[in-house]
C-alpha cells in the first residue's frame, strides 16, 4: 500500500510539470490560432 | 489611416469571440496540440532538457500574450514563423545532442528504481569506499554515473555486468593488469551496468598537461552526455569529478558523497 502510494506520488511528480506546461502552451497556441 | 475601416478589437473581445465560436471540432484541435506538446515536453524532461522546455514555454507565453494584445493582421502566421525560427535555432545550437538522441538507440536496460533510502545510502557508501581505497593505493579509475542516457555504442564497447554495487567489485575491476581496468565503469542507479567501456576523449587543447587520458575521457564524455564522471588519477591518486565538460580536481570525501547524493536524489524524483 505504502509502495503504491509512493509510486503514485512519483508518477504525479513526474508528470505534473510537463502536463501543466503543455496545457498552458496549448491554450496560448489555440488562442493565437483563433484570433 | 485604416483602409478596411475596422475597429481594432481589444484582447477581451478577442477572447470572447473565441469562446462564442467554440465548436466541438475545436476540442479535438486542442487535444491534438496538447498531446503533441505533452509528449515533446516529456521527452525533453526525460533527457534533462528542462531549461530548454522553460525557454520554449516562456517564448510561447510572451509571443502569445504579445499577439493577443497587438493588432497584427495574421498573428497565427507570425507565430508559426517565430516558432519555426526558434526550432531551427535550437536545432543548430544543440545539433550534437539532438543527433545523439535521434540516432543512437538508448540502452534497453530499464532504470532500476530505488525504493528504500537505505539502498541508496549503501550504494553511496560502497562507491565512496572504493574510490577512497583506489585513491590511497594510486589505482587509476573512471566511474560514470549514468542516467540511463549513455549511447549504446559506449556500453557495447565494454562488458555488460548488471551487478550490485560493491566496493570490492569496483576495486577488482580497476586492479592494474586486469582485463577491464583500462575502460570506464558505468553505474546506472543501484547497478554496475558495464565495465571496460571506451569513451570519447576531450578535443580541447588547453587542458592541463597533467591530465591523463582518463581525465580527458571524463571531460570528453560529460561535455556531450549529461552524466557525471568520478576519476581517480593513477599517478597521484587525486580524485576528480567531471560534469558538463568541466573538471573539479582534489575532491574530498564530503564533496564526493554530496555528488553521489545529488545523483541518487535526482534519480528518485525522475
């Protein structure tokens, strides 16, 4: 259980930064493409 | 004087316009852009190119905000040109790294994860002990702390070991006149991945004359691949650490331990 939790938090730590950055960039690119 | 007679839209109007004209197909567009960007970011993050991601992110953010507030006629076109230019500049600046990542297959060996903290501490202590002993006995050694990012060609030039880290094994490998003592030992996580590996030498001519081929190999490798090299001089027993093409000489145990901690700590959050 503890191991599961740590691997889950590791997964989140690994992916949260690229996820958020990709999200913001997507929104910007989309807005610029549509204006 | 405006020929079209249009009143320039404010940024808020533009955003409102986008929200009002949002269609289901736009969602698909968003998803595709997001997927591509996420995959590219993930690859760059995995290859330790965080700075590049941040630069690209800031670049897109700034140009995006600029286009939103300016009244240029075809912002998407300008954005496309700017992004293209950015990619061309990056590709020409980091040609070696990009070529390396595209053309060299990465080692198949999966990175070992370090579950327990004690495992990491044992690895650190074993490496420190081996390096200390070799330094004391003037045994030349070069240890590469890899992040599973060494080109396969380097690993294949040596012998795959995939064994647990132990001071005795490291010392035995570097014992003079043994078959593997001349090459580099590659540590990947909590395993000794390979030994006797041949490395590219540094081409720089301004290096100090008392740096032997081991030091040159360490510098040469770390300037192209994001790894750390620990080098023990055969003549003097001096411990050096090479990183990013720079070498720090006369390293004591504290600095060595700190470097190893950094390596394993980074490994744990990767």
